[in-house]
């Protein structure tokens, strides 16, 4: 009901997408403008909202989709406390792929140059062979290359669409979507069946890519590319961003060069990317996670060795600033290394 009231529009409604929001409380006492736009305030008060929600669930079931909300056990861990998290996900395929780690988003140009095609194919292939779950947008170009490399390697991959799952866009990738599902991966969307992707929906899709994966790798992007939107949203929430440099004369390299100037990690070759991510060709994803820890995350894990800690005590003992601590806990919880207990208590999870 809350997702329908938010409207899946081209502009996000932050007041309804906060991770600590209680949907039942909001529906009992709906906010009014200016906290939410007038059209959203009106939808929150519509008497038929529950019936519309039931109809959406029935439609999703008819299309063979799984519907997840933040209260479901299968909700992706990295989306649980993420800024501007979605309120619902429609899933075709195995939802377990959403929680598998390590996970990397590979994005880039829809019309890559031969250089970009080679770089994306090689990087995605190496990552997939380590067991890394690649997230991308099923778009033409780099996205399709990333998904294809995963299917070839036999590793699940996650495709994030900007429109409803009853109609794959672009249509020529319907077969690729089927192979993704058959290979143990999944295709997901924030929009229910019957909603066609509009231009303004792609930023919504991009934020899911930036949030759902542990890092974002950009392979060729112009300055106006949606891949840059994905990368910058990722940087804002503390997700690692990497970019592949290219010929300085190429328009499709300008976006990556801008990201590098802004502090993104440089991808010199597949081996350098593996080292930066804490991965190795002969490592499984689980083994790599034991290595791929920032200094802040290691500090938090060290503090929790003495037992469960409330958030304020954990901050004092770790010596980290509040924002840095929350980012570290966000990553560690997503990887299954820490758990949040009632009463704002944090504890180290059982070793995986």
C-alpha cells in the first residue's frame, strides 16, 4: 500500500523511503504537504488503496513473480537500511541471488567501443569465475556483456529493470533474461507488472544497482551516462566505485575519467581489480570476504570480539565517527558478519 502511494514516479519521495519508516503508522496517520507532494498525500488517503495493493499482488502471482518487502526474511541485506530503499521488489527467478556475496555492479555504455567491449567482457568474465554475483541493468552494451559472462561462467547474476517484469526491456534481451533465471539468478524491478519504463525511471533503477552490490565498476561512460548517476549515488552511500580508463580522445571515456578525477579507484587490468576487491582467481567468494574488509570494518569486528555492544558504546570503543561507523556496520551486516539485536545491540555473527 505504501509503495503504491509513493507512486513509483520519476521523482523519489524520500519521506516514504526512509529505512526506519513504519508503514502501518504512516497509513494510520498519513503525512501531509510539504512533507510529501500533494498527489502522494491524496493517494495515502484513498479508501481503495488496500484493494489496489491486493490486485497488484494477484497480478504478480499471475505472472509467476515473487514479491518482497523490507519485512520479509528474503529481503536483500544491503537494501534493509539503505538510504532511499525501495518499499517493494518484484522478482523473477531465485531471490536468494540477491543476498549472495560478494556482489559487484558492472555498468557502462549502451554503445561501447571495441575497447569497451573487450574490457567489459574480460573483467566480467574474471569476476564471474571467482563466484562474484554481478548486478547490472540488462541494457544493451556493457550490461548485457556482464550478464552474459555470468551465465557462461555458471554464476548467478542479478538484472535490475526500470519497468515491470511482465515486459522485458529491451525486448531483444528477453532470451538473456530467461537464461539468467535458468542459471540461478534473478530479474528484479521496483515497479509492478503493467508499468512500462519511462526515461525518469532509470535513476530509480540505478540507485538499486548502487545499493544492492558491494562495489560499482564503470566500463566506458559519457558525461551524460546513467552509469555516472549509479556511480555517484554509490559514492554518496559509501559503496566503492571503480572506473576503467580509456583513450583520452574517446567521448565514451570522459565519464570514467571524471570519476577517476573525483576519487574512484582505477582499474588497470583484471588482476588489479581483483586485488582491490580482495578477490583472487583461485578463491571462492566466501574466502574473499574474509580478506575484503576495510580498516574501519576490521576495527568494528575487533570491538565486537568482547561480546554484543550497543551502538553508542561501539562508537566509543571503535573511535569511529558516527557516519563512518554506520557505513561499516551496513557493509558488515550485508555480508552476514554482524547482526543487529533488539535494543540497538550489535553482535558478531557466526563465522561463515
